[in-house]
C-alpha cells in the first residue's frame, strides 16, 4: 500500500525543554560528583551530551519510513553486538557489558533498547486487534532474545527494562489482560528456579534490600550511604559542592547510578521534586505525542519509548531511595554514560521525526 507523508515542520519544544532541563541539572550534579572522583568525567559527560543532541537533531529530520524500514537491520546488528559482548566484552563491576571500539567503551544493551522498540512497533502494527496469542508469543521472542543475552552478562537490571518495554507495547497493541495475566503467573511460578540461578552477589543485593544493615560494610553499604545522603539534604540541600557524602567519597557510583543521591544531598527535597517533575513532564508529553499520531507504528514506537524511560526512571529513583533492590541502571539524561545518553537523545530525535511528519497509508 502506498505511503504518503505530510510534513508539519513543527518541533515539539516542550519535549526539548524538559530534556534540556534534565541534562542541565544532571551536568551540574555531575560536576560536583566528578570533582572527587575524576574531574575529567565532567568534560567527557559534556561531550556525550553534545554528541547526543547533535544526533537527535539529525535523526529528527528523517522521514519516519526511512528509519522504520531499517528496524530489522538495527535489531540484528545490535543483537549481534550483544552476543559479541559475551565473548569479547570488557568486564567491570562483575559484569561484561561493554565493547571497546577504537578506545571507546560502548554498551550495546543501550542501543538494543531502541532496536527492540523499533522492531516490536513494526511487528505489532501489522497484527489484528485484539492481539492474538501467536502475536503475543512472537513479540515476546523479539523482546526476550536480547533480554536473555543481557541476563547472561549478567545484568538483571537492564534485562528487566526489556520486560517493561514488551508489556507496555503489547498492552497498547491490544493484548488481553487474560493473556498477560497468564504470562505473569508463569513467570511467578519460575521465581524459585530463578533464585538458584542468580549469582551470589545478586542474591546478596536482594537480601540486603530487606535489611541493608545485615551487611552494612558489604552489600548494604551503597544503599545505606545513599539514603544518608538524600536524608541529610533536608528541604533545600547542603549546597552545590557541599555534600559531605559526595565530597568525602562515602557514596559509591555517585557519578553514574547514584547521581540522584548527590542531587538529594546538595539540592534537598526541593531539587529532588523538581527532577521528578521534569521526568513526569517529559514522559507525559511523549505519551501525548503518541496519542496524537495517526500511524499505529509510530504510536507503538513512542509507547515503547515511554515504557522504557518511565520504568528506568522508576527503578533508578527507587533504588537510590531504598525502595527497590540495587540493580545498577542509570538515570536517563543525567547519569554518566555515553551509550545511554546517545540512545535516549536518539529516541527523542525519532519522536520529533514522528511529530514533524505524519504517515498516511
């Protein structure tokens, strides 16, 4: 069936404003966190931001069919990169998550999120509604293959994001609650087996989530220091570069997964609420744009992006506040990490592409 495009040439400045605000807050917090770790991290972080923004504006100018048609190729390439990580990946913090390319560390799982969302959107858009069981199984295979490779790294936190993406997209695509409930019940039945497949440090993280003080100098140390940092910020914080948990190096991974702890300590409750509000603003607008699109593939793509970012924000904030187990996922647009920054900005650029071009069949 022929496809026609109607260009609106209208950028969604609300999305850009929310993303830019989050990046700015993250960069300021990064300067403070990096000062006691490695001052060069702040400069590198700024470089990744610049590259991500440039790429975002570049892909925003593409018409949707140009990149939608490449979904299968992108998925295949990123899945191959994930498989390569298992045999040639750099091991850090007990997991092989990175590939070294010309001296740069790349985390394929971040780009795999985009590849999976794009292919799921293409696959689900061509299915009838309500979504038949065979389509649910097919979509589960698309999301499950990269999730399994990531579990083997091992990285349960990132793998769980693919589950959130899948649930969000098949729900929007019309999967029945009965089908989803059956899959959820099957997964719950497998939990006892899954417990025995976990590595020792992963089981320790789950146990100290219940009682961090059971191992205050080991598995529970990070979450104890994080909650101390956030609590000591009180209403308005200790001030920029004045957080003791941060500056005195009590707080581990403060430039990456636990950057929100630095914000809580130095900018207090007010700064923390502002960050949460900005993420809420960004996610609400992403879903609003999805609802405005006439093309089902575009709607599904943005639903997947919303599920990805929303779940990852929820897990990171819950992790640093001791509300969910420590699973090691970064805070989108804020934590240090080039792959994550570029992947999220690319997703926002593709949102602009869908916003600027309406696809009609």
